C-alpha cells in the first residue's frame, strides 16, 4: 500500500484535480491519499468530492500555513508501507506506482528510493539526472533530490524520523531545503538511499532564475549550517557560490547576504 501526502493552499484547483485524476488512473490501485489543506478548505473539499468513490482520501484541514508544517501534520495519519510527498501541481504517469513497487521489490536493502521528474510540456527533465541507477547515494547526491521524486519505505524507517524542519520549505522563513534536511538526517543515521533512472512524476520545470533569486540563495546559508554545522556549511556555501557564479544576478551581493543569514541562523 502506498500513501501520497498532498499539501495544498486550495488556490490551484485545475492542477489539484489533474493530480487526483492521475492517481485515480494508476495501474496500481492500493493507494491512500492524505490531503492537508492550509486554506480554502471548502474549495479543496469540493474538488475531493468528485473522487470520493474512486479514491481513498483523508482530508485534514489546518489553520497554519507552511509546506513542512502540513507534511508533518499529515505523517501520523499515514497507514501505507511506502510514502511519497507530492505537490498539488505535479501529476503522475499511469504506471508510476507500479514502477515504484517493482523497484522497491528489486531493492530490498534500500530504505529510500529516488527517481526522476519530467516535464512533458517542455519535453525536459526537471534537473540533470544521472543516466544510470545508483545503488547507494552519497551525501552530495542526497542534497540534489527533490521531495516529489522520493519514496520512503515505512517498514524500514519509523515515521518519527520523517519530520520536516519547519523553518524551511514554501511558506516558511527559508523557501526550500526541507526535504534535504530530512534526507540528510536519514543518511547520517545509516539508512540507504538509492536512485533509479526512471520517470515516476511530472512537474513543470522551473527557470534557472526562479531557482537562484536572492531569497532562494540566501536560504542556502542556513540550510548548509543546519545540515553540516558552521564550518563545513560555509565551505559548502562557497562551493555553491563558485559553481553558480555566472547564473547569479549580483553574485557578491547574494553571497554576502547568504553568509549574513547563515551567521544569524541558530541550528535546531
């Protein structure tokens, strides 16, 4: 049994309905959906209603916003053996969960399975993925993962270890990185993460500029400090700055802002 956790603000009905339709049309049928709405609850409930007979959906209504927060609130309700954390604007190819099921059976020693995201409208991969599978990811590769491509085996990992850091992610102080912190904690606790070079989810590919705006780059300072501590975190931030230098609008402004934010941030 799979569980799909879907946080939503209720502001993207067409995309949300597209997602639920893609789940409804899966060749793998034993699926549980947990929708955590953070606003516009009645709109979300109305969208869910049309799938009430075909999908097993729980709807949790929250009074606080935040992607990491809503995921954390949904975790206690999970009853599946494998969980994935979806976005309300992604959607799945028809055989996605069958693909994951086969991959999970073929890799009994893997605790977390990571796949590929593809944008069929731009005919482009979400990021530059390796062409070959990787049986055991290293820390650098763990940091390159996106939440919607991750499938976690709950027979091997306790739900208490899945908590997302609520200072990070959309709606929080720092707009990304919540999945990287969670995965790095699992990695550091000795769990095995594998990569399978197959597409299991669709999502629009964002522009390079949207990924590397000032707020996004500033958040990398606290993110690296949280994962690695101040010393190694500073080295990681500097390495990222040098790698992305030509893609930043104002490289040194971005870099020093990230250092300032890193210095002010207190690890939790």
